[in-house]
C-alpha cells in the first residue's frame, strides 16, 4: 500500500517578503500612477536599504574589532630605539580580520602641487563605508628627491589615517625624558603635525633638523608636551630670517 505523505516546508525555508518591496511591485503595476509617486516610493526604498546597510556595517565592524589582534611593531625609531607599527604591519594584521566580516580597508589619494591628501576608507560588502581624510605638504627630508618625498608623505598619511579609522594604536608614542612618570607620552595630533610642517617650510629648514633636535624618527612622533616649545622655536627662526633679509 502506497502512502502519500504531505510534508510542510521547513520553517527556515519560508522567505519573508519585505512589505515595502511588495508595495513597490503593486505600485509599479498601476499604469495610472504618476511617475512622481513612483519615484517617491523608490526613494523610500533606497533610504531603507541604506539604513539596513549601515546597520550591517556597524555589526560587522564591531565584530571585526573584537577579534583584532595587536598590530606587530616592525619599525624602529633610529634615534630612541623604540619600536612601532609600520603601514605594512597594519595591512598584514588587519586585512584577514576585516575580510572575514565582509570589510576592506583602502585609501584614495589626491596630489595638488606639493599638497598630498589621503582618504582612508573602510567599506562593507553591502555598500556602506566610513572615511577619514588627512592632508600634508610633501616631505622635504634630507637626501630626498621630489618623488621620494611624495612617497614618504603618502606612506605617513596612509599609516596615520589607517590606524585612526580603525581606532588602533601604532605603538610609536615616544618617551618624554621621564617627565611623564614612566607613562607613555601623548603625541601631537594631525592638526598640530600640519601646523608644524607649515612652520618648518616657512622657516626654510629641513624636517630632519627638528627630528634630530628632539630625538624622534619622524615629526608625527613629537610628544604633545614639546609642541609649544617646538612651535615657538620655529616662529622665532622665521622672524629672525625675515629681519635678516
């Protein structure tokens, strides 16, 4: 005896239809509908999709950061001997973790004369992204031609914005001669870095002069506690050169 059994579809196979999508389908089938009304409904759907993409991004980003390991310190300050994380360290460490959550980190660059701008972008597969931008003048370091100076600036800007957008520490904070009581010294921020770079250019000196005097490997490593002093010294240098001219 053959028995025919009727089986219900598993609950997890039942697809829920988005009510807004159903409404759009019904509206689109109405030949009497003004095109303005259809555009309004489509705009509503686009806003909903963007909101959903943002929510998925936030969840993915939080998950990725929870899994993110410490970034290795493959760089070494030639003056202090302290180690720090390079751009390569950042990319190699974060890329696999971000990819597991449908995320990616990349950069867009713009060059206008001697001004370099880098935008760091974290994207999700569903389309939502977050960005941060930093700009600075071309590095005029010792024994650097224009191409090398531009490469140095772009590397710094990518590194700085990459660590910033992910909320990670590069580990390149420097000591302040014991003035912090053994704690890691806070370094200058992006705006202060750009301000000092502009003053260095006006003073017509090399960035290496400041770095050597302050025993740092690069200008962005300058302790915040020394910012006012260095700025004042540069302003004095500019005034002295102007008076001597």
